[in-house]
């Protein structure tokens, strides 16, 4: 098991004398809702036959996506998660999600 260094790099040694580790800690800026285009789909594959509503296309910080996911879970009264650039809601809630997102000025597909 390898351990990450303070800067998050797994690099141990480089023979290049001009090599510099690039910092990728630039904060991601979240677009306003009017500029977001979110895609709402229904998925059953790879989920043991369970149906989930999948919201993709969010551009912004993970914290903002988690906040949006929490608001959608509360609106639909269901469980789910927000990770890896996707918001997953348990069950078929496409119409509720589309209505709530459009009411809050998000564009949907």
C-alpha cells in the first residue's frame, strides 16, 4: 500500500532535473443555475434490478453538487447519493426532479 505525500502525489523519484510537480488544487467554480444543463435519466443496469433516477451534467464543486443532491432527495422523499459527478435518487422521480429543477432555474434534458 503506497502513501500519498502532502501534495497528493505518488511520485517517489524523477531523473528529469527540470521536473516540477504541478499543483492541481485550483478551486472549481460552480456555474449559476441558469447556465447548468442537467440530464435526467432512468437507469436499472448494474443496480441489481433496482430503478434509479440519474442526474448528470452538473458543473461545479463537489460540495455544491452534494447540496443540490440533498435538496432533490428531500423534495422526492427518497434516498440517494451525490458522487463522481452524478446525483443518484432511488426510484423513478423524473417528473418531480424535472419540475423542481425548472422551478429553480436549471435547464434540463
